[in-house]
């Protein structure tokens, strides 16, 4: 079952990850989507990542948290009515998020951006502004 980008963002925010900036959140979500596709051949997030200058981005997440700039996110994502999107994921998927944090949570947003920019990654295999497909993620080195 794929979740909304806001639900997955809130799953990361609930864990109070140190220095969870908008950039770091985007990269953790991208890594979660990529590894979920590789491990389960299914999407975790029912949204699309795009190739932006600083790496993979879901635009709705960008606009939701852009006011934080390079600072720690302190609020949950909200839906179109202004209510918090605070629905928990299935236990299996909550554990998957924990595993992503265990592997990548200690890195800064800039370090994760550098990681996603490496040759052979899904981001690096297309021009800026284009969609990163499921196949791009599944077939990449990350």
C-alpha cells in the first residue's frame, strides 16, 4: 500500500531526527522510496520525485516545508484543509522507516544530497526538471 507523501513525511518528523531540515527530509524520503521499490517491488510513497538542482524532490513536500529553509522542521505536514496529516503507517512500514533512519539519519541534508548526486544514481541519470521514474530508482545504485 502506497501512502501520501505527507503521511511519509510525518512518519519521519514523528521520530524527531536531529537536524531534520527540508533537504534532509526529501533525501530520506527518496532513499525510502528507492529501497522500498528494490526490496518489495512496490511504492512506499504515492507521489513523484523530480530531478532538481540539489537532488530528488517531491514538489508538494518542498512547498509544505520551504519556510524552514535550512532549519529543523518543527511541525507536521498539513492537508488541504489545514489539518495535520498524522496518520500512522502499517507497523511493517513504520519499521522500514526506522531502518532507513538507522542507515541514513546521521547524515546532513547536504551529505545526503551529495550521495544522491553520485554517478549511477537515479537522480544522475536524467536532466534537471524531469521525473525520476520507478525504474530509475529500482535500477540505480542507491
